[in-house]
C-alpha cells in the first residue's frame, strides 16, 4: 500500500479570476462567488482564516468536477486546511452547513456561497 504524504507535495496552483481587475468577467459564477464571499466576510468582520468550511452551491452535477469551493477558498486567502465542498442545490448545502456547524464539533464557521444561475450571488456565514 502506498501512502502519499501531502505535506511534502508542492501546493498545486489554482486558477482563479483576478477580482481586483474591472476587466474580469462579472457574469462568471466564480467571479460572482468570490465577490459575494468577500462582501459577506467584510460585512461580518470575519477574517477568511477564521472560516472552517466553504460550501459552494452548484446548479447541476459537475462532470468533470470543477471544485469551485476550493477556488473561492484560494481567492479569499483561507487556511490551507479549510474544508471545501461543492454541493448540488441550496437545500443540501444548508443541511450540510447545519450538520458541520453543530455545537461541540470542530467546525465552527461555515461559509455557504450561491452564485450560479441568474439571481444575485449570495454568501452567508453559519456558526455553531
């Protein structure tokens, strides 16, 4: 059995849009998700390194997986050990966030982001 020690492996580079540029595509779901997350963290005075988990709501099953949650975490400057999930549908995301942030569990702060579709992007913090 081969075990890969992730601590010795180089951190892969994740492609994220440059949110500081006004020329980036505002209609791109990833761009919208990053801005919604930034806005929520700023409005609640929470540092990205305090977030324990990020849940990104996808409209439909992703094939191949895009791992947008990991891209958002990277763009926010979250901790490297942040849990990142892409979950199909807002109800599943809400249930997962509630389960993760149950009192007494190690996850204390969950950021849920919904930016796909035609509606305005949203991000919310759920704490246990």
